C-alpha cells in the first residue's frame, strides 16, 4: 500500500515538472477568481485578470508591512479582507527581534505545508527503496502549536508546531511527541523529556529546524553517553529540516546521524515554497500550491524591473523571490534570493537573504559569504554572527563560538578570505581607511544554544545583524557560562 502511494505521488511530481509553467498560470487564474470578491480583489480588479501580464499590471510588489493592518483586522474577526476562507490559525513568524508577524493560515495553505513533507518523504522512499520508513516513529522537534488565541478564538502559534499538531496520514499514527510536549516553551526541558520518553522507541525519521535538530542530537548523545544517535535508533534513516538553510549544519548533523539521509524543505511561515528530492541537490518549487514570480536581483528596487514567471527565468543569475499564496499574500517578497540550476524541470537553490547583508561601506557581506569565508580560512566553528564593530570606526565584529582552540590569527585569516571572495570588500579594505579590519570576539562553548533557549517558540539567531543587541546578549551569556 505504501509503495503504491509513493508510486502515484512520484508520477504526479513528474507530471508537475513537465507542466510547471502551465500549472502556474492555471493556479494564478484560479486564485484571483476565487478571491475576486474580497476587499483586496475588488480594489485590484481581480475580475479582469486572466494572465500573468494582467496580474503584474494590477498588483504591485508587497512586503509584510503592507499587510499589517489587514492581518490585525482578520485577527479581530473580519472576513473577505484578503481571502474568503476561514482562518485555521495565525502563525507567528520566526523572526529575530521586534514584534513578530501574525500570518493567517488557511486550510489550503496548511494542506500545501503538509504536502511538502509528503513529497520529500516519497522521494526518499522511491529513490532508496526504504518503504519500511513508516513502520517506525517520526520525531518532530517543533515549536509550540498554540501560545494563545485571538479575541475570536483562533489559535496563535508557530508554523512547525501547528503542522505537528495536525498530523495527517501517515503521520497521524507515528508522529511524536504529543502536543503537550510540543507546547513546552523551554527547549532544554523539551529536549530532556523527549530524550527520556523516546529513548527506547523505534525512531526512524526526525524533523526540525537544523539548529534545534543539532542541539537535540548533542543533548541526546551527551546525556546518554552514546557514540551517535543511530547507536540508540539504528533504523533512523531520514532527517528532514526546514526554517533555515541546512548547508551550515549538514556535516555536524551527519556526524551524529551517520548513514541517515538529510533532506531540506524550503518552508516559511508564509507558505510551502520548495523541497529537496536528493541529498545536497537543488530544490523543486511547489508549483501546485504557490504562484511564483522572480525579479532579477540586480534590478531590485527599480520600478521598471521585470517580474518573471517560470518561463522567463534562466539558470545562473540571482532572483528575488515573489509569492502569491492561498492565504492572501500577493506578489509578496519574503526576502529570499534564489538561483535556478535548471528551468525544465524547474530546480533552484536559495542563494541568501535580500536584506541579510552587512553593508557599512558598500561591501555587502551576507551570511553565505561570511560562512564561506570562515571555511576558506580554515577556522573551525560551531556558530557565528556578525555585526558592526563598536570600536569607533566602520568595521565588522565577528562573534564566534569556536570548535576547540581559539586561533590567535582568526581576524586576519577572515579578512584575507573575504578579500579573496568579495571584490567590493577588498576595495573598501584597501589601505585600511574606508573599512577597518574585522574584530573577532570568542564566546564560550554552548553560548549560542543558551541564547536560542531564551527565545520563545522558534526564534532564530541570524548570521548578520545591523546593530549590536544580539552581540551584547551573546557576550553577556558567555560571561555567565565562564563564571
């Protein structure tokens, strides 16, 4: 039965690859038709839209701030503002600082989020022939599904928890832990309970945000004095991650799950965007659930910049991602930059974040560049974050949790690696006048994990910050741990 279901899903995925552009056009037309009588639909002439060209003329690019008031009205119980469907839940964005967004989730969007998990799992089983995967348990390291309710009684929680609390076939019988454990706000306590309760359970799948998966696996191995997780769970075969890029965590998770396969899902609070069908491979966009457009990265901010559908992109150049979803987001920029590896079939990878760059002097160092520089410099690290230095001049401060001995020459090695990979950085560092040399601050082992545990639900520590608040928090936590 499982094998037949996987076969049918794989046939559907192959058909979607062949008809991706056509499916996207059909999805757009169906979505605007369904939402034509909403307040947003009437204001933007949805009844007259029959193509991508019509849509581009009628609907401008948007961001979270454009929906803030509408989301508040929907939370207060208003209907037909952005979409006609009932709100299933409000998902808190997994942001860093500031007020979290409360993004309404419709049932159609939730179905898409679940479908990503099904697609990724089916691809694994079809490629490996491991159909026994579903005979064991799927352990989900998710945030709280509900931390409160709106005045109208609609649950408010984190999208991973919301998904985990609505387990459908085949995960309705094999998904653990139960909602009461997921609801625990203290991640350390959650890790302890999960490790104790499921130590002798046949866990074959693991789901979670990479940073939390890694922290849990370390807790499990250290608390039970194991060589690795598979010495406890020998049938653990698949680790699915989402929320942040897996690439910075893949090797360390793999060390703790030798022989297991790691696959990444490109999921956001705003919707299901893409999934990985093979380890370290490109991502397949969810063309049946989300309508995609792409703006050339070098034209972003230009009012005349093209908004391309799948038929207009090409492999190589970076694009800013725009999404239109069943939950009332229209030509919305979630802030991700993608690069296509192929167009037929559509396969992409996430290049980085649109605004996740430190740009004190036109150097534009983003998190991906920073990570590559650390690796190129041969610096072993657990975690890191960069921000403006506080030494009275334009410079970068790198807060690093090192693996092992702290290199005394870390700063010049980082500087040299960035100069070699980023021409703009090299130019502003020339002569040591415009941009000063980097400053490195080492923090104690476990500092980043301690900072994560202080964040509610599923908060993140980003690789790049424009201010020093998180840096100061990390340094303070490090000092506490060293006392």
